[in-house]
């Protein structure tokens, strides 16, 4: 039985494929990571998800909705990493180490994640609907940070995380962990001095 056949079961003459919508969303992110938003089409996503082309319009009103849902899933996965990492910290030193790990290892740990982030930012710069996705992402990230840091420090750390991960994405050298550590210390030490 093919992998597709293993996922689909016939029920009363119709195929039952409860994971189809989710596979389409994941496939959409894969296609975006490979070809960019401009190179993403219903046909390419359907082929990557191994579903009939008609499934695309059955599950989504159009490419705009599919892109929003896919990028929301991606943003949630990144925010989940923030939650996990910062949720495990029990004190200020561990929280600082968590922020360092977020910047240097966790959040944008793959080229795929970096590309998807850039594609989302480009859409959000042009389309307010995608700004809702990025604003929800920022809100979740900041909520995770506020477990350990005051609101002003949280905003500064969030900006530091964004900026340093983008620099890492565009730089040919790996991130300088010592520089990252010093930047986090400067921002969070200023919090303690207030």
C-alpha cells in the first residue's frame, strides 16, 4: 500500500483522510521554504502534500488563506520554542541562558526556519493580514519573556533576539556566542540596576 493509501481509508465509497488539511499546510511551508512565496502555487502545494488539486479549494478559500494559516502554524511553532525554553528557567541566570540558547540554537536553528521567517516578514510589510500573524507571534514571545523580565527589558530582549537571529541568517560566520551573552547581560543588568 502506498503512503497515500495508508493515510486514506475508504468510507462508503469516499476517501477518508482526516490529516489532509494539516498535510497541505505543512506542504505549503515546505514549498515556501524551497521556492519562496512567489513560487508557491496550489499545484505545487498539492503535489508536495500528495493530494488531488481539488483538495486545495475544498480546504482553503484561496492562496491567501492558505498562506495565512501556514504562516500562523509556523509562528506558533517558534513561539512554542520560546515557551518551552523560558518555561524551564527557574531564575534570572537560567533565563539569560535561555535567551542565549534561543538566539544561538533554538528558534531559527535551520535554514528553512530563517527563510520562512524572511518570507513572512516580507508579506507582513506589505499586507496587514500577515501583520496580525507577526503581532500574535511577538505577543507570545514577549509573554514568555515576561516570566523573567520587566516589560521594558522584554521589549529590548525581543528586539535583540530578532536582530541577532537575522544577522546570523545573513552572515557567513556562525553567531558569536560571547557577544550574544554580553548583549543579554547588558540589557538585563540594566533592568536590575533600576
